[in-house]
C-alpha cells in the first residue's frame, strides 16, 4: 500500500513539474507544439470575455502556430494572484494593469512598450489610420495613466476602451411617478426630480430610491459635482497655467498656502456633495456594484450612474425602456452653485481602461506584442466594440449604437480638482 502511494505521489510530482515547465516555456499541452500566449485580466463582464475570445480566435486563424488563452481572475483576489505569479516567475505573457498597481511592481515585472509605440501598427494597413504611429491610434496618445507612468517615464500598456460616465433612467417608472419621461437637463431639475421621487415613494408606501448607488459608483456622482465647484479655483492655483492641475501640483499648492479646505469653492463642493448624497440609496457605502444594479433592474430605483464598461449589459438586461443622459451639473448662472463654475467640463481627458501590459518574464515577447497590435488595430477595435458594447479607445472607430450616448463630449472647459 505504501509503495502504491509512493508511486502515485511521484507521478503527481512529475506531472506538476511538466505542467510548470509548460507554463514557463509557453508551450501548449502535451501533443500541441503551438506557442501559447496567456492573457490575464480581472474584468468579468460576459460581453468583454466573449469579445476577447472572438479576437483570439481571429488571431489564431491568421497564426496557426499560436494558441491564445484568456485567464479570468476574480478582482477580489487579483492582486494576490498576480503577485504570486510575478514572484514565482510564471506570469501570463499579457497582464491587465490596474490603476493602483504599485510602482515597484510595474518597474520590476513589466516591459516598457516605448520602443514599439512610435512605429505604425502593421495590422492597420488599408484602414483609415494606416501609417499612424501606434501611440497616435489611441484617443489619448498613450499619454495618460495607467498606459503611461509618469514616475517611470515609460509607456507600459495599451488600452481597450474609454471610460465614460452616464446616468441610466427607468422611463416607465418616471412616467408613472411624474406623468412624463423627460430627463433633467440642469442640476436644479435633477435635484427637484430626486425630491419628487422621495415624496412619491412616501405617499405610495412603495420604496423607490432616486438613485441606486454602491460604494463603487459613489465617485461617479460626487467627484463630478465637487470638481465642478473648483473649476475657477483650479485655474487660479495652477502654477504652470497649463489647464491641467494634477494631484502633485494640488498638494504642493496646499502646502504653500495657496488654497485651504476653508476656500469658498471647496466648502461649496462639500455642500453640493452633501445635498446630492441625500438622494442615494441608504447604506450605499456597504453595497457592492451588483447590489445597486439589482436594485435598479428591479425597479426599486429611478436612476443609476454607470460606467460605459457595464452599460450595454445593463441596458440589455433591463425589462423596461432606459433613458441615458449625462449627469447635470450646475451652470454658471445657477443661483446657488454657479459662482465657482466655468461650464460643463470637457470629457476629452477621461481615462482609458483595460490597459494591457507585457510581462518582463514572458518568453514570447515578440508574439505577445504582435497580438496586442492585432487586438488594437482599427478592424479589430471595430469588432471589439460591437461584441463587447464598450466605448472604443482607438481613433475613428464607431461605437455600437446601443452605447452611442456614452461617447465623450470633448468641448468645454477643464475640470476642477477633486
């Protein structure tokens, strides 16, 4: 019996070593001589997973010597999982870069893409963006985080989509409680609508929240309101007068005494956040993203603020007609909050997401970069946005009609600070 157990243990160890060697070398399963490129990420939206899988199958059809694998890791364990893979020297070839990833991890475990970004993407031949440098085929020119890391001075990844925030509205529920389905166009109308929902809910004895909110989408609401109140102040304290006050400049100017938490604009920002926060789902800081979405889809909330990456799935799942609009912010002529406002801010500087980097330990760098070229080409970006419902990150790519309202509004003054 002991001998049988010993043989079984040795067999298991041998298989484990074979598996480890296969993973480290990028080879496929036994009997498959194709090079394996593994791509790991933590965004589990079904439409995204499907869109990536379809792009992989298209690439394999062009390159039969390559096999692509998608590794989906739950976001709750993503950091721990990735750290263990990096330290163990067995990371996937391509890895999604989270916005809060530590700089030491970026420097140690990722290959800068700087040497590739000035050359054209070969898969754009014959497209409207043929001949453009790879970096210039993206909406931000690969100049914003997390694609570009300012501390390292390097481009570390390329994005898959843009992040635009909008408000979803249950039109059927709005007609029931207001008699029409006209969406609010000013901040005063938005607050008035929210208060009408609260009054109607009490009178009907039926709980309906003005806004379905979780700890995940709180910033979508409050940051926009606060930064609108600091637009003028941001220009006044910006030492470089370059229309973009970053966090480091903001901190430096605070230490120099050029602004304080008692500034009128800052106090006005706190006031408007408090006012609007009273319209949120009670206990929202304990709620997950799925809780807010479930409340909205059940008709227990009139509106929900959402990012473009989750919009198409939510719109398709909703059993009612949905309206989409941009969160109304105070205008300069607003009697309560207008004195600090320049106007509705441009969304041209909004971040891109799904940034994918190349692992330094990857044994297949050339083929991994080739797949990134393919995935971010004009033709594949068009297919990706159609299959995923995400806003495209590549220039001259048309979004799916379902998410047309999520296209960025590029006109307008700069944001304030948050």
